[in-house]
C-alpha cells in the first residue's frame, strides 16, 4: 500500500521523481516514481546501514546486474548457474536503470499486481548463517534497525562567477593594504641620519636715506621781524661799566 513520502526521503533518484512509499523493509525502501516520459516505475534503494555493508551492497548490485544480463540474453545461463539457490528467474522484473555507487538503487516498471524492484532486496538480508537457516544460531546484521534510505552525496556546486570575481577583488585589495603597511613599517624601522638644518636666509640689505636739514622759516612781508631775545642774541641788559663803579658818581 502506498504511503506519502516522509522526512528524509529523496525527492528524486536519477531521472525518476519519487511520489510515494510502497514498502519499507530492513534492507531497503521501495518508492513509486515517474519517469520523464510519464511511465510509472518502482524504485528500490538500500538503507544507510546496508549501503555501508560491503557484502550487502555487493549482493544487491550483483542481483541487479545478473537480472539485466538474463533479460538481455547475454550470459543468462551463466548468471543463473552462478546464483545457485537464489538464481535469477525469468520472472525477475526488467531493469530500467540502476546506480551502483555508495548509495545503489534500481528502477523497474511498476505493475500493481506484480513484485517490482523489491525483488532485488530479498538477497540482501541473509537469514541464519552463511551455511543455511537450519544450521547454527540466527544471524542479524548490525544495521537491521536502520530504516533510513541511503542517499548519494550532493554534488558540489561551483561558485558563481560573480562571487569568484568579488573574492578575487577583495583578496587583491587586502594584499595591497598589507604591502602598504609593510612598507610603512620598514620605513619607520630603517635608521636615518641627523637631519641637516637648512642655512638661515639672508636679511635684505638696509638702505639709509639722509634726512634733509630743516629749512628756516621766512617772515611775511609787512610784518616786523621779531627781535631776538636776550637769551637768543647772547646780550643782556647792559650792566654798569667798570669805570662807573670806580667813580661812584651817578651818570
């Protein structure tokens, strides 16, 4: 019975878009998918634990390859003889596509009344011992409780051209700033000689201009010239003569 996809289910495997769950088992999960041409397919994928088990993964991939070989008629009888107890029968569904990497899966045509890709999950889980179910204690792989699908690693997306160009520009700018800082540090650390004092600038030549003598003031016409004062002329009021003092007579 189909059930909706759950968290962790791949939305697409190869060219097939997954639409629902058909079966969940200890060895793997079976999905209902649709191809690009609209064909309904049954897709079986191993669980994560089974995909990490080299022996379980080899049994799954070997069964798919033998079914494809028997359907194509190439070494069909050799494939059936090699499988022995779990021989690939002609009723095995036709293999449409497969992936044999770290997360192998197989796609077959979907027929509601017939088993599809889940037929390839039957030889993955070995019951009992390698000798047979009737010999020895029961055997269960360590991954039997893991029911999550094995998904291939997503491809690494190439960085956009714009981001690459921006990264190159930023790296170049950072390198330029680093070189400038390094040059400044070297210039500061290098020993430098005493700085020479520039010679003093010569003063401009001084030019002496002689001062002309003062010009005497001239009297205006019609006005008497002032008489010189006794102090200026050098003569004072005439005093008594020496002979008059000797005579003692009034003048």
